C-alpha cells in the first residue's frame, strides 16, 4: 500500500481526497489511498512521514506553503526560487528519510488560464502575498503581464488594499484572488477592492474552488466580467503531483 494525502489547516474546504479517490477508482489502482492530514503547525508535517512509512507524498495547502521549506531536505529549483512548495515527495533508505519539495501551482495556474487572457497580457492585480500568490506571480511574469500585488500587510513591491486606486482596477485586464477570503464555510467574504470600477474587459480568477462561484466572482459577473474558479487549476496541479510521486528520477 502507498499512501498520499493533503496537509494544511483547515481542510474542510478541500476536494483533493475525493479527486484522488475517484482517480484511483477510474484507473483501477488498488494499492494507493489519499487521505487528509490536518496540521495546524508546520512542525507536525515531518513527523507524519516519520510515523507512517507508507506515506509517500503530500500536497500542501494554506497556511504552510512557505513555511514548509524549513523542514524539507531539498527543494526543486523553481519552488526554491519562488519560496513556495505545495508538493512533498518522500524517499527512504532504511531508516533514513528525505523529503523533497516541488511546486505544481505554477503549472496549474498557467495551463488553466484561458489563452485569450494569457496572450492579451496587460495589468494583472494579484490579491494576496502567500505561497499561492508567489506561484501566480511567477507564472504571470512569463506571460509579460505588468503585475501589481495587493496585501493586507503591504511590503516591498506590494501595496495595501486601501491604496488600490479606482483607475488601476478599471484598467486591469486580470485580477487574481489568491487569498482564502470567500472559501467555504466563510463564503460571504471577499477581498476589499472597488468592484464598482470593474469593466467587462477584466477577467476575474479566484483560486478558491469551494464554493464554485465565490462572492468575488459574483461581483465581477454582475458587472459583465468573465470569471472562473480554481477547479481546473486544482485538477491540473493534482495530476502533476501524481506524476512527480511516480517519477523515480525526481
């Protein structure tokens, strides 16, 4: 038996376990299982592998995508460069455990973004500054977007929500929500931007996939914007995780 799973906190919003269970059933894979491993502290995650020798890999979600780098033995180059990991692969040699980190969010976001949006470029507003934001920013840079990062905390290269001017929102071709605002069960929340300044030419992308239509998306749709959730990104990054776990060269 090989065991895989998802770690982070909370995990009540996640569809990953069902996605992989369905995948295993479709492919008639009977020697694998995928479980949720809630971990409120990043320090708990390495001990999961130490206690369970059947555990071969984990997907990592909020709030650990950045902090997880501190407990890994090695990190793949791109994941290291952006400072965020969402996939862990375990290798064992006797009692010696090695954990390697990867990032599949970059692939999932890039491949899920509609071609007409990615090819158009323009100004992209990224809401949030966590691990998922790092992956989105890296992907957008390869598409020649001009990127503005908005966060509650601000910082180098980042502005506060209160400083996001109406004209910037009006001229944005893409706005990506990488925060958990609006995620089940707090579905009524949404990022604090000037939705009245959205235009039909702005594409809204919410990395949240539960609920299927978030308040962030709804505000855009009401104003004629196209909008999508993170369901396709989830599937793409999950399939890429499976490739990593099964590639003996990595």
